[in-house]
C-alpha cells in the first residue's frame, strides 16, 4: 500500500492541475460565429455589425460576440465596466437592454 501512495499522489496532483487549467477564463478569447446560420450570416460577414451568440460551446463563458465588426470573441453579460477586466460593458444589440464585455482593443 505504501508503494502506491506516491503514485496516487502524483495522479491526484495531475488531475488537480488539469482542473485548474480547464477553469481558465477565456474572456475575449477568439470564437466562431456560424456563417451558415441564416440569422447570423449578415453579422458574421459584416465589417460593422454587432451580435451575440449564446450557448456557444467554443467559449467557457458560453457567449460569443462580435462588436461593431470586430473579430468574434468570448464574452459575458455585464452591468458595469467594473465587471469587464481590461474592457468595457457595452450594449451590442441596439435597445436590447443587455450588455456584454468588450475588450479595450475592440472598442471603436
């Protein structure tokens, strides 16, 4: 049994490391907006449109957005700029009443 303890400890440490790495926040990381989706194709192909795609499995945040023609990125809902590290809280869809974080580099 004592011989198994060091090996078991190493395995547990590796699992813990993978869990911690898997929980890394991908806020502002790149994602993809499906150009084949009829409702999103205009936004995906536009140089000035903004849109949000929810339940996006590509993002740990589960939301992919495009702000005023930016490259699509993972985002989260917000209520103030304080909710958005290195970014600002903006309304993507005009008069939607829902705001999402936008990285400083994507704000025009």
